[in-house]
C-alpha cells in the first residue's frame, strides 16, 4: 500500500521533471512557429484550468470565461497604450481587474444555479463583449488595440515563451495548491451535493463566489499573457465562441482531473492547427472528434487514460496475488 | 529505476524528433519565392477567400509559365484565418517562420488584418492587404511594412457615393439609414463631409440607425417613405442586411417613391444569385469595385474566364486585387533584382501598376493603391443574369482621403 503510493508520487514527480526539461529546452530544438504554438497552448492551459476550478471542482458550468479573459487582456492593453504604465504594473493589474469584475458578475451569478447560472454567465460575458465592441474611444471597438508597447525584450518568440512559461507555471502551482487545500475539498463537497454541504454549515454561496473570483483572477492572468504574446487585443477575446473553446478544452482533457485542461489545451490547439492546415472543412472534422470524445471518452483524455491505467494496474495486481500461493 | 530513466530518455528524444520532423520543408533545386495568403477559406465569407485565392493563382500560373521571377518560380501558400485574429496571427507566424514566406497577403476581416499588420511590423516583413476595408490600416495604424492594393472604407462607403451623387442627381433632401456601429457612423460621416462640400445646399434631413444585424426594416422603410426626402442613403448596410432591406423596400415600392443611394449594391457578391423578376435595388445609384462586364480590356475578359474555369463563379474584386498584388510583387522584385523586403518596399512606394483597369498608382505616403471605384445605376441587361450597375463611370484618386487629411488623422506625424 505505502509502496504503491510512493511509486505513484514518484511517477508524477518524475513526469513533472521530464515535462519541465522538455518545456525549458524546447526553443533549442523546435522551430519558432512551434514554440509560438506551444506558447498559445500554455496560455490556453491556464485559462482552461482556471475555468475548470469552477467547472470541474465547483460543478458550476460557466459559459462566460472569455469575458473575464478579455478583461485581463484589455486591462494590460489599455494601461500600456493609453496610460503608459510600466509593463509589470500593467500585467499585474490585469488579474486584479478581472477579479474585481468577477466579483461583480459572480455576485449576481451565484444567486442562481445550474442552467440559470450558465445563462447568467453567458449574458454577462456578452455584456462585456458589447461594451468592448461599442466603446470606440476607450477600447478601439471592433478594430481592437494594436501596436501595444510591449517591452522589446519580449518581441522575440523565445523570450515571450519563457515569460509565459514562468507565469503559467506559478499560476498552475497556485491553482494546484487551491484545489488540494481544505477550500478545494469543500468545493468538491459542494459540487457533489450542495444541500448536504449546507447542512454541515458550509456557506455555499460564499464559497461559490470565492471560486468565481479566483477563477476570474487566473483567467485575467491568461488574458494578459495573451495580450503580451500577441501584441494586440480584439473584442473576439470576449466572444462566446472563445468561451466554448475553453469549455471544449476542459471537456476534451477531462474536467475531473487537474491535468485535464492542460492536456486538452495541447491536443485541441494541435488538432485545430493540423486540421486547418490540410483542409478547409476543419469544422466537420473537429465535430467528428468531439462526438467521438463525448461518446467513448466521457471523462476526457486524462480521465480515459487514468481509467485504463487503473485497469492495467488492477489486472497485474490480481495476477501477482494469484502467483502468491 | 534504471530502465525507467532509459525509457523516458527514449521517449523524450522521440517526441523531439517527431516535432522537428513535422516542420522543415526540403530546399528544392530552385527555391520558389513564397507568397503567404491568409484569408477566410471556410464559413460565411469563404467565397471571398476562394475567389481571391483563384485570382492569385491565375497570376502565379501566368508568371511561372513565362519563366518565373528572376528565374525562380512563385508559390502561394493558403491559410484559413476563420475570421479570427488569433488564428490569423498564428497562421501568419507559421507562414513566415516555418514556411519561410517572403511576403504575406490577404484577409477580409479588418481585425485579422490589424493583428497581422502589427506582427509584420515587428518582423519587418511585407504585408499587402487585398480586401480589408478598415481605413485605419493605412491611416492611424499605418507603418512601413503594410500596403493595400484595394479600395478602403473612405472612398467605398462615403466619398465615392458622394461624388457619384454630385455628378448625377444632386439630391437636395436626403434621409440616411445605417447600422448602428462605428463603421456605419463613419460611412455617413464621410459621405456627408464630401457631399455637402460638393453640393452645399443639400441637407441630410434625418439619420436613422438600426441595430447591427437587423433584418426587419419595415418600420424604417415607412419612416423613410414619409420623411419628405427625395433620396435615401444606406450607410454600411451590407450582405444579408442589405438583401433583407432591399426585399422589403422593393415590396413597399420605396424605389419608385424616392431615389436610392446604396453603396454596396454594385458588388457582384451580394447579388449574383438574384434573378430577373426578384426584388433588387431598382434604379439605385451604387458603387462597385470590379464591374467586369463594363471593362473592355481583353485581359479582364480573359481573367474572368480563367476565374470561372477555376472555381465556377464570377470573380470578386478580391480576386482582381490579389492578381494585381502578385504582379506588383513581381515588378518590384524584378526592379530591385533580389527578394529584399526593404528595397522592395521602396520600389513599391510610388510605383504605378499597369493593370487591366488602367494605371493605378501606389501612394508613397500611406501605401494605399489608388484603386478606382466605379458607380452606376442598378438594372438588368441582356448579357448577365444578375442585377448590376449600368451606365458605368469611374472615380479615381479624388475618392480617397488626401494626404493632408491623413496627416491630420495621424496627429500631424
């Protein structure tokens, strides 16, 4: 029992080290356009994991993560372009602004549950989109904001990649800590049965609001990172299509595993990239893939893999036990 | 333990190998000059993308058949931007970095164009726009690495219709209807600015604004009919919105009651499926960006035929622009004698394109080609199945913002 546990931890740690080495060295052997693509995956992985804090751990289906993501992106963009703030401040302000907006939006949204919650999040995200789209003097409307004065150091794809990698790693670590804290456990209890949670004196609504704000905070980080990465922002970032991208990333990877959205992000961006390179009917193929995933891998890629691994382990253990006379 | 380490090393190395294998293209004997083409190739706007791609292909086939440029063949690589600036940017990076594209061209979405424009500015690579209309691309957000061989929103939505109206009917009392967003407002602003300068005693008696995406215009149509105006002006109502408006206005008899200025109506893209007997903007004054039926140069006729053969429908103005872009690049490369972005930019600045629609200068100040805008009256003629502009006339450089005006817009820079 203890040994099993030890090997498990060892293998997780081991895989973390392997992927860390891979991520740290990849600009040395990969083409710049792939580095840039992996940068996008990292940012999407953070956005997905932030959403999954609500979706997978809190059981709150949000259709509006893109709104908060856009708040992050636009905060950095506007602070840099209009107010000429120093770069670190503009980046740090993004998650705070997103969390503040998340607090307001969340305050309304957590008052309803299930479908109504989902609809409210969608509505608020569309409000954010409309504000960005229509407020020309401030947000640039449908022209977005271009030529954002990012420090020249971050112009190079490799440098901006390391920047994203560092920020995403720190954020994922924090999210991991949150999920595995008593707060995270309470959250899962609420997901499983809100009423029972309330009976043991958990203030459900307050917890849900807290997770909403936390999730907004990290979505804001992701948005800000994308702004730094792309050097421009557009109202599309707040559009519901972007929200569904994030939801698909979570579902694809598996919402009941911490690594789900991370794997989902990599696979989703890679798939859409490869498909759209080879055919213009990318929507069709993407649709087929999603159908297959939903029908045959209901817990996502990570869930599926974990299930298979567990089965294999079980089998070998049964075999081992049989061998013992 | 040991085995695990070895296994992981093998795994990591093989992943690295797979990744490095996906990328690089083998160098051919004669490396082609690569033109990256990013457009909307799927979804609602794909017709423009497919048509533009065909236009570029026609030019490239002609040039390669005649021996290429500096002895090297031209090659165009197409990517779908899905109308999304993120995807467009990703594809632009991929084209420049892994496909080693020498130039980027394309886009219909202005957001995608702005995103790519911002990127090429950093990378110091050339990007030539073939459709995106946003005037800010060559005005407020202009930089050395962007060119546009196409009209832009100022002449197309505002100045050209104003000049056309001043040359024809000189309507005195005008009512406008537009989509309620920035481009709509800017269209009317540009139209007013030019028209009131040309016909000082004219008046815009009322401005009506419909929310973006409106399809039921009946309330607005009644209002227009009873306004006492002698003409109406559509400010940036296009595509499905324009089709819906026209259907309702036609049924109402609005085109009999008053004169109509419908800027978009001259382009084939919206109207090619409309047949005789169906509703169309009858007798409306309209602008058009490629009235191939009215262009007599045999090269244009051949172009239309080749386009038909290639994709099976009429060429959009995007196809013509992409055709001109490829030839402009060829001329510039030959003039410079090398594929050198900086020198090519200098060569393109102030170059005059010799095209089948006449001589088109590229203005050095804003890198905007002075593409003509045509106008005429919407009608049917025996040779074509769809409604189109007749009595065609052309507006040239006078349709564009003057250099002084752009200087002012750029804050005196």
